[in-house]
């Protein structure tokens, strides 16, 4: 990725055994990251820019479904094992994935 940073989104993974990372990352109330793999997807290519609503949610889905096969050995069920957060190019949250659904970030 580092040699082709303009071709890939910035993706990071963290296993959260106690749920503390979810509190640090300030997910919306009710999102529990305990025992889950937290995926952070940062937009370093402006692919999320100028999109909103359904188009943005569809893009989040496409990105996470592309990433998921690489995690299948540790995350057997995407809907129950993964929580994801999507960021714009400046690092502000745009949306998240929780329990099989994609959500836009509330202002």
C-alpha cells in the first residue's frame, strides 16, 4: 500500500476484546465493539467526496465487502464480528457499519 498510496484507501484493523476501543473512537450510542474487529476506513483518495445518502452507503458497502474476504479466517460472520467506521479525507466520520447495516454519521 505504501508504494501505491494513491491507489488504495487507508484501512486499519483492531480487535477490541473489552469494548474500550469503541468508546475511544466515539461510536454512536448503542454500538458495542466488545469482542469485535473494528475496521477503520480512511478516505485518502477523495472517493467519498461529493457523495451523500444512498450513494455513500452503497460505496461503504462496496468497500467493506471488498475487504471482508481477507478477514474471513478471524471474522466468520461479517454482520456479528465486524464494526466499521468510515472517514473523509480530513478524518471526520462519515458513516459506520454495525450488525449488518450501514449508517450515515449523525451530526
